[in-house]
C-alpha cells in the first residue's frame, strides 16, 4: 500500500501539506499521521483547521500543551454548551446518548464519575481476572492455528466486548447487535447517507438500553448496570437520560479502544522480533512493553472534543470563544521534547507509564484504564505463551489502518496472522 506520509525517513512535509492533511483527514494521513503531527509540532503546535464537519477547530500537538489543555477548565467537555457546533458535528440524534461523564464538566462530571467509580472499583476489576483469562483462552481455542486468521474480529474485539458486557450484565445473545450498532456510530461520516445510518443506529441503541435498564430494575443482578439502576432509583443520583447515556459510554469505550490497542500492540511486536523477545522475558517486561505501545501507537489518537468557553491564547495563537479544541494524544506522545527518539519503539523505555497521555490526563483520565490494562496483559500473555511462533500473514509493511471521518481512533483494519506456522 502506498503511503504518502509513510515513514520517519520520508521527506519532511511543509506546513501547508500537514495542515491540509490533518484538516481533510485524507486516506494517506490515516495510513500514517505521525509525520503530519511532527510537522505541526514544529510549525504550528496550535493549528487552526478546517475539518469536514465545518466547525472552527484548533489542533494541539505538543506534549506540554496537550497535558495542560486536558486539565484546563476553559476548555469545556460539555458539548451542550456548544449546541450549534454539536449539532453540526454529531447531528440531533446523538444528544440522547451523550448525557454522560465524557461530555460534561464539574460539578456534573464529578457526580457522574463518582457514581461510576464507586461501582467500577479496582477490586471489582481484579475479581474479573479469572474470567478474562477464561474468555481469552476460549477465543484462542476457536481460532485456526495453521491457516491465516484475522485476529481483530476473532480475538481483539470479542475479548473486551465480552468482558464489558459481562461487567455491565448484557446477555450473551444480545451482545453482537449492540456491537454492530456501536461500530456504525464509530465510523459514521458527515454526509446525509452516513447521518441517516447514524440516526438509526443511535435510535436502536437507545431503545435497547432503555429496555435493558428496565429489565435490570425488574430483575437485578450483580452487574454494573444494575448498580447504576439502583443508584438512580434509591439515591436519585442519575436522571433517566444519564443512566442510559452512562450505560452507552461504558459499553462503547469499554471495548473499542482496548480492542484496537491489543491489535496495535500485537502488530508492532510482531514487526520487531528483538523488541518482542525483550517484552516476553517476564510479566514486568510485558507490562512495560504495553505502556510503550500505548505511547508509540495509542488507539485513542485524539481526545474527545472540547470547546473554548472564553478566548484563550496558547503559544501566541488565539483560540476564540466557541471554537472546538482537538488534543492530539498521538502527537503529544511522540514529542521529542518529552521523549527521547520518540519515533522509535523501545519496550525498555523508562517511566513511560507515568508520562504517556494515552489514557488522558486530569479530571477526565480514563476511568477504565485498570480494566484495559488487565485485558491487554491477559491477551498478550496468553497469545504469546500459547503461540510463541505466531507470525504476520503477508507483508507487515502492507498493514491497512482503519479510515474514519475524523481521527478519534487509531487502529488496524485487519490483523492477519498464522498462529502456528509449523
């Protein structure tokens, strides 16, 4: 596959080329966005953009700026405070699913996060470990060993999807349709046909989650969704919209980002045998490798939108009140002012877990990070222990990356491997 921005060795892009690529979200940019971010870090670390959704946007690509912006209260996550922009980007139907902690500011965000955090505890997550191990083994049992298999649909996606569905209490026979609707929401563009598909998927999701919450009220279990229903009914801590929307964000964020990150990690380790060997020395080395790939190729390329609640000057650039702010976690995580040789993957890189921004920073730091780490550790440990000779099927240089209408996620479109080449 030809990649216009294919590697660190390719000729540097001009600012005009980089800004146009980031604004248009071209296929070449999606194939390899890192040279674009490298150019913008130098030429325009706070870059005005003209993205397809048509809303004035500023892209932040340097580490220090990104870290500060993630915690800056002047950059609001409450998209209801920017309704015109919200409607133009997401359409009217999305509001019914976006009344949650991801799209809110304190004190509402504090309240919603406390409720989720009180049930999404480290103890509850750790108690899932045996079940995560069981699910992981079962998925690999079903994979062919000598013929090529695409790990994304057969392993990377089903693992976190099954885990979050069990944690929430989604019945097994209903998980596939929820995943399909979620996939439509993640990949929808800005044209009329795409918007129509989005409205149908979001309507189906909302109807399903309303009905599922009603079932949990009638027949409670020990799942997270039942706990949220109880918090709403007994404590009055959630509105009807907040309950459904919180269930949605946990379902969506609880599997898609982790699935892509498992795929990214397998892909990069298979392409670097020496790095893979170092990563598989012991559990500590594998955990360090996971954190390095989170830095090097995070599945959350850009943080979810914020908007400026007042005029903000950042690096001599005025971000006007009402403009959208897009924070590039991928750009920040390869900032040479923060990370030595940032375009090199080094599984022995020190202190990377404490410094990378893959899970965000500040009040909106990912509440599901412990679960994501548990799933990645289990997936990689089991995969490489059972199939130590697993290899890419085909040329790793021909990897196809997912194309999306705006760069929220960074993940492979496919991950073909042969589990046992012997």
